[in-house]
């Protein structure tokens, strides 16, 4: 089955709770065509050649069916990238909060 076929896509959208008429109307427009093209270009630049394909934090790519450990590694690596940047957030200590 092809997800490019409305006869396949609409029932899937309805299955996850979207209204048939809304999905049908949406598929008849090109409202988000530019956004979709930009996403396609980005994913292609990340090396995607098929699905599933995941990108974590715009840096770590996972292609194909991967074991849970691969996702754990990608998420931990992404966290290490941003964790040092989070240094001055408000927080509560042992004596309560001073917010």
C-alpha cells in the first residue's frame, strides 16, 4: 500500500481520530507543500533513503528498524549536546523554592 494514495491515507487518518471531511479537504490543497518540500530536502541531506527514518535534535539519524538501544544512544547523545547549555534555570533546593 502506498501512503501517497488518498484511499489508503484517509482511513489511516480517521483511525487516529481525524475527521474524514477535514482530511479529505486538506489533501486537496497545497497549503503545506513548501514545508513538506523543505522537510524532504532536510531528511534527504541527513541520508534518508527510506522509512522509517528518525532525526534526533537535527543531528543524530536513525535509519530503518533499530533496536531500543539505538534510540537510547541517540537521545543520550542529544542530551549531552544541550545539557551544558542549561545552567541558569530556576530550581527548588532542599529548603524550598525562592521563585
